[in-house]
């Protein structure tokens, strides 16, 4: 996506004064709504993209958290729910021309199937992807039944 062109752009006030005033009022309105740095109106991050799948032995969860470190993320299992929360903070001192990133606190809550052992959860954050591996209980794993000819 191209950056939003704002003050100081190629569109200089070479037209008549009424157009220049209209442009100034539009920029003022833009600044009031979006902030002076081109950021979003709200700094809350509504959530992070998530994928969930399973195999015979595990349930896997991946959450996209670009730019976050392990210190920025907290995972908790409680009452059959997995809570993934954290915060992405904007870099201080930057004057953005355009900023399509989301900042602020986020939380994702996943209802865990009864087949998952909440005491055996592994979490790893690599290249901006949080990988969670949840072991299934022995009762939930498929059992092979031997068939005998009779």
C-alpha cells in the first residue's frame, strides 16, 4: 500500500486561495481523526491472526506476532481455556508518513478441547510466530485394534 500523501507533498498551494483553505481544513480534520503522525484512531490491537490444527497426538496453535519478543507475550491455561495476551508498543520518536501497523494490548482466547492435557503445553516464539503444542490425553489418542482371522 502506498503512503498517504500529506503536508509537504507534491501538491503545493498553486491553485486559488479557496482550494488552499479547503485543503488545509481537510488536513486539520484528518489530523484530528487520525492523529498528527498518520497513525490509527485507536491504538488497540483487536487480535492476532491464529491457526489451529491437530494430528493424532497433539493440537497445534500458531499465532502471528511480528515484532514481538518472548517478553511481550504471556500464555496461560485456566479452566479449559488458553489465554494468549501481550502488547505491541510503537517506537518512540517516530513521525510516520503512513502507519498501517496496529499497536496496543491484544488477547486471544481459545477454548481447549477436553482431549488436551493442560499440564503439557510447549510454547516457542520464532520469527514472529508463536508456536504452541498441546499434548492430547492418552484417552484421546486413536487406539489400533488388531483384527484376527477367525
